[in-house]
C-alpha cells in the first residue's frame, strides 16, 4: 500500500503541476501531506508513525535543503545587483557581435558552454554561471527562456555522467568497484549523448529562428527595451572590472570552497554584500535594490522548501523504500535477460520518483543482485542506471534542488520546463543506451 501511495503522490503532483492546476509550491506541499497522512495508517514495525509524524518529516526535509535555500536567495540577490549595475551589458554586446542574432548559433553555443562548465559535475554551479550570462542574450534576441532552460538542462544532465559526478560515484560505491572501471566503457555512449544534445540544440534553435522570423517578417531582430531613467541611474559602467572580478571570485569560491570548508551559501552571502556595498553604498538604495529582487528570491526559496517537505515526507513515511522494493518485484523473471535494458529505459523517468541516494543505495543493489541471480552482469545494470537516473533526469526532477535553481534563474514555469525537457532528456538516454549495447558497455 505504501508503494501505491508513493507512486500516486508523484503522479498526482506532476500532473497538477504540468497541467497548471496548482503552483509547484502548493502541489509539493499539499499532495504528500495528504498521502503521508493516509500512509500512517499502513505503517508498521520500527518505521510505524502516527498522522502527526508527517510534521516531523516535513521538518527533517526542510532541514536538508535549508543551506541550499540560503544559497538560492543570496545568489539571486547577487546576480540581481550585478544586472542592475549593467555588468552583463558589455558581455552581451560582445557575444552578439561574435555570433550575431542567429538563434541556431546561440542555441548551439549555449549547449557547448553548459557542457564545458559542467565539467566540475555541479549542477548548481553550471546553472549559476550559464543562466545569468545567457538570459539577457535570449531576451535581447527574443528567444524563449524555456529553450534556454531546456538546452542547459540537457547539456548539464548528460555531462553529469562524468566519473566525479554524484550518480556515477554513488553507483560505483554501491557496486563496490572502481569508479573508472564503471565509467570508462560508457565514454563512447556519452559522446553520442552529447552529440544528440547538440542536435536537439540545433533543432530548438531552428524552431526559435522560424518563430522569430514569422513575428518580425523581415528577420530576427534585437528586442532590447528602452531603459527607464531609474534603470539608467543604477548603471555602474565604471565598476565593470570590479564586478567581473566579483563574479570570478564567486565562481572560484564555488569550485574550490569545498576543499577549505567554505559552503556555497557562504560564498554568495559574502559576494552579495560586496556587490551591493561597492555598487550602491547608499543605504536607501541598498534597501530598494533588495526589495526589487525580493519577490524572485522568496518565490524561489518557497518552491525549494516545498520540495524539501515533499522529499521529507516521501522518505520518512517509508513510501520511497516501498516504491524501490515494488519496482523490482514488478519486473517479470522471464525478462531477467533484459534487466539492463529495462533499467536503462526506466532510469531517466526514475529521477522523478527517487532521489539519488534512495536509487543507487536502495534500488540499484536489489536490481543487480536479482539480475546476477539469473546470470546477468550486475555492472551492466549499474552502467544502464547512470545513463539516466539523476544524470539526464536531474534537471527536471522535483527531488533536486538544482532544478528549482535552474527554473528560478531562467524565470520559467516548472511544468512548462518539464513538458519541454523530459521527452528530449529521455531520448538522449535511449540513444546512449543503444550505443552502449552496440559497443559492449552493456551486455545482454
């Protein structure tokens, strides 16, 4: 019963968000509270709880995302201040001068940039670097922000297969094997996956170009809006070099901070303070700038904390554990030979159901042990899993804080982002799965 409630929770939540029957914040909180309360009547043994236990699950879930929430708030304020100061305007002009206003070139360039930035394996860093830098370009040309979010998501998700990325490390740990032994055979499939992403970027860019040409009749044009007197007064062109230096320091802090115990939220708190004091030393102006960006910051944080509540209830109630157990039992023994293929097919959609720890340390060991009982190589199961579970699937999952950072920075609707990105992410996984079988990385 717990497994049924778990699957219903995810399906109902995704349905009402994607059909816009409720906001993500409302859906992420209300749906699991109802199912979590119902689940209390079916909980038994050491994990049994009463209906009031749902409150403690919410608290524990919020605690896990609290630091990330702080990072989101101050990152939005930081980049908001720099945008007010006009820091990105010269960069945008330079980019447009190089690639012009061709949406196809912009889309492909977006994919390549996101792939390179995600070499560090951090979704948050990738989104924090790519979205603020490219969003003004998309707005200036008139391209859809959802296209930006989709391309960055596909690029970062596919690159998340790198051996120092979370999913691959978790899979290797669960299999008790060297991470490079797990990863090396999927290098060729990964290359094909990245090429598929570039193809999708080309297709999306071509669609954008066609739409913009139809709108403008004579061709793609810049749609830069005239600045108001207030916006002009906020510009700080003389501080361009200093502001760029702040961005570089923030990025370096994000990449290297972990080695010295400096968390991302600390990096952005300090960066925000420096940015606002340097650019707007007047206290009244500082207050006005914070007020101007408070709406975005609060909206972003509310969705994130709602996601924390969702995850907390799903884990605390035992629904995720029950789902993982049922997922294995529903696969017929006659299909044991194709366990790796089945795992590869469900890997990306499974990102919508399981967080990485639950899948790789809960579901994967059960899948591999069951497969090995039928003579199927467990390593093939693990390789199939990393082709989609919290790799191509992480930038669309409601269980991933980085997803909400992406849509928050891009200013797009969660449901629209999922509708546009999920089919493409699934196809990227399938391409890599097929190539993996052909090259022998996955043996059936």
